[in-house]
């Protein structure tokens, strides 16, 4: 399982750098936001390592599932007007 997780993270990292390379010269980036987001992600990874083993795996899975569900509902609400307009014109 650890190899699969490591491989997945490597692929995500490579895709992220490819995306950054694609946008680097074609889109103006707010570097303050980029660096703040990156610093927050790095800090969060250290907090995650510190919390490893202190929070039960089942609780983490449940919390992540709820997070994904809430985000899905949020995206659906945001995109609902676009989806409804597609059906209205058909």
C-alpha cells in the first residue's frame, strides 16, 4: 500500500509541475498566494505527521468522506445554473 501511495504522490507532483510549467508564462500568477498556499501545505504535512497515530483511522476516513460529500454538494450548487440552462435550451 505504501508503494501505491508513494507512486500516486509522485504522479500528482509531476502533473502539478507540468501544469505550473504550462501556466507559468501564459497566465499571470499571484506569487504571494502561490507561496502562501505552498507554505500552508508544507506546514499541514508536518502537522499531519505529528498527528499520525493519534487520530483513529476510522475517524479520518469518516471525516474525509464527509468533506468530499460537502465539496461535491458545493460544486453541484455552483454549477446548477449552468446545468439547468443546458436543459432549458435543449
